[in-house]
């Protein structure tokens, strides 16, 4: 049975026996829009996760949406302020959410329903993404009359994705099941199929060496490193992992898996 570790400010966070943190946007009646209250909660949740140190983090939404994006009432309120004050508040708002995605822990987006605007940007910021086929995804920033937020352009440059560029510039919504969107997700499918895939991926990662995962994750996320730097960091990491004692257990387990595969 999962243990609730955080339940306030429109968030629900649970920790399971495999040390997987299941993080839910918890405002289903409002389609899990990202509110200022949720941003305040994200700051508290960040500290909780830093203390708990789960092996994997999974983001999802309670109800029928992952997240419908920014709270339009909050944006309207900000539009009546001076530009500098709005700039300050928006920077703090986005940083609160992105801190959760940028923890040195593998992150998975379980896109269980519609993911729009800043909500979709947060999902794209995760290391892995699984989406139900019925979900609508996209960015509506420019249609609201504002430039994108939640570091959307950074994700676009990191993935070098002309498709995400199209999404940002048109403001259109797309079906997650569209063939040309396949590259954005690890898998798409029915509700039960996707939650099973998310759980399997999370549990597999959680059972691997935390030390090896941490080094791998750092190199995967830092896309500006040169080839020599990557090679040097890999070698340093393997020096640590090979002498830590964990490799013996890993090699033994892998031998058993290989023998099992060849017996099939």
C-alpha cells in the first residue's frame, strides 16, 4: 500500500514499496490547471522529495486531465500589474514547478489525459513520457497572446524538435495518437496499457543501481557537454561504480537473465 507523503496545495504525493514517488496534480474539477497555490505547494513538495530521496518520480493528474495548463484567472490578474512585477512572479511560478522535474532523480510523465500549455511543457521536461491515446496535447500560449513559458523553448532546443516548434508557433492541439507525435512519447495506448507501461518502467529503473542511474541521468540531461567531457565523465563514473561493490550483484543478476533468455 502506498504511503501518502504530501497532500496539500492541490498536490497529492505517494511513496510505494519500490521507493517510487507518485506525484499527482490534485485539482480535478479545474482540470489540474497550474495555480499560484499549486506553485506554493511545489516549493514544499520539492523539499519533501529532497528529504525522501525516492528512486523514481512519476507525474500524473487526478481525474480526466494531466494538466490543462496555466490558471487563466491568475494570468488575468497578472496582466493588470506592471510588467516588472509580473515578470518576477512568473519566473518564481515556473521555477517552482521545474525544480521538481530537475531533481537528480529519474522522472516519468504519465500523461493520463489532456496536457496543454505549461502542463505539457512540464511533461516534456521529464526523462520519460507515456501518454494515453485519447489525450490532447499542445501549447496554447500564443493563442492567449503571450509567449511560451515553463522553459518550453529549452525543451525544443534540447530535443531539436521541429514538431515542438510547430506546436509552439501555431498554438494548435494534437491527438497523442497521431503517428507523427510518436517520437515525443515512449509509448501511447489505452488507459490500462499505459499505466502498466509506466509502472513497469518505474519499477525497472528503481531496481537498478542508484549510483549508476545518477551518473547516467546527469549526462543525459546535460546536452552541452563535449564528446571528450562525456567520455571522461563516463570513465570516472565507471571507476566509481566498478569499485563500489554494487557491480558484483549487477553482473550476477545479469548472468541469470541472459541464461533465462537463452533457455526460451
